[in-house]
């Protein structure tokens, strides 16, 4: 398995400090020991609206010079809107993102069924627009089924455009349309029925379903459809003895069962990227922390995850 970080980590939205450009983030990845970066396609770092053809060539050249792979481009898609103009705007955005991935010679574009959005111009740090997170036993009503059909239709259209460029889409198991766990995400993948659409399966988004048995079930059910996975860098600390351990994760209230998750991924033959992300306000001692704290969080998270991958019982 290989390790990358998501560029939102150094976007300036969740810490006290400047956003780092893609070229700066490539250098950061090499310095911290990551083999890749996953490019979140939005301002201020990597919106396709801003990156010129010259910028895109420079990014490819920079990645090669730093020996850091551009492992994915991550869109902020929302295929679920009932408003036709919003759906068309989303599809227009998806074309720009897919073209960006093609120009960067990246083979995977991550998508959401629906993304609620980020508010970044009202407070000290960015925050997420409210949305219904739901739970895995939530009843489905006619409005839910309509959203589902809109998502399927939009994903098919985006997938067909991506296929023309030899690009795969990785659907993330993220709310609000998709309920916590893997089941909804796998079901919508089957409904889309496109060979170039797979999964971005994230264990923190299983919420409280962190048992060994559920990890085994989820990974084995999704199998070789898994193209990408993320882990959060915000809940690791170092003990006085120098051991890196997990603090409670925001989505769970306890630790994420990465140990079993990675074991199952390895047993299914997953050789893709594990992508670190820090996409929550970085608060230390009731203050917004700076870049040094983000670096430290990434370093700890990487060390923890590498220790699991290299552990004898997982190998």
C-alpha cells in the first residue's frame, strides 16, 4: 500500500496560516515521507478554473522532480439536487474536473453522490454546511428515492465522459444521500453499472460500526471495486513513551478500527493509496493552530498507519 495526503490538508481553510500551492504541497509530501498527493479540485489550491495549461504542465513536472505521484483528483460533486440548473452546473463542473485529471495524467477522480459544501468566508476557519447525516437503519421515503435516481443518472453521465478519457470514478461512502457504512454506496455503484466506476471506501464513515466483523464484511463485499481510501489525521497523539495512539474520532466517539480494515484490504489484494486528510478546524488549547500542528498531525498519522501496514499479523 502507498500513502498520500489530500491537498485540503494544506488549503489554509482549517488552520492559522497560508494555503500551500500544489508545487509547495508536492515538496511537503516528500519532506514528510508521503509518496503521493490527492488533489482536491477547489480553490484556493487547485480549482480547474484557475490552473492554466502551463500550470498543469508545471505540476506534472514538479511531481516527477519530487518523485511524488498525483494519485487522484477529488471533486466536490452533488448529483442529487432537484433543481435542473444545479444538476447541469454540477455536470459542467465534473467535466472541468475530469479534464483537469486528464491534463495531470491522473487516472482516478473521486466523486460524492452529494456534497453539502463548505462555508469559507464567514468565520475564522471554514465549516461544513449543515446536512442530514442519517444512520444506517434510516427509513427511505419517496423524496429519498428521487434523490437516489438523480444521483444514478448524474453519475452515469459523468462516468461516460470520464471513460472517453480513460479515467475511473471512485464514489465515496459519504452522507447525506448515502447512509453510513458501505451498503448504500455499493448498491448505487451497481445501479450506475459502469465499468469505470468504483469505490472510495473510508472506515471513519462507517461511524459506530467499527467491529472486526463489520470491517471484514465491508471490505470483502466491495472487494476489487475499492480504488481509494482516506484516513483522518486529526485524532492521533504521542504518549510519553513515544507511542502513537488514536484519540476518539469525531464521527465515532472512539477509535477507528484501522487495524482490521487494513488487514482486510491487504487480504483482498488492495495496492492503492491510503490518503491522509485534515479537514476539520485544527484547535489546540482553544486556539486555531498553525501549519506546524498540521505537519505534526500528518507525521503521527502516517507513522501510525505505516505501523499497521507493516505489522506481522497484517502482512
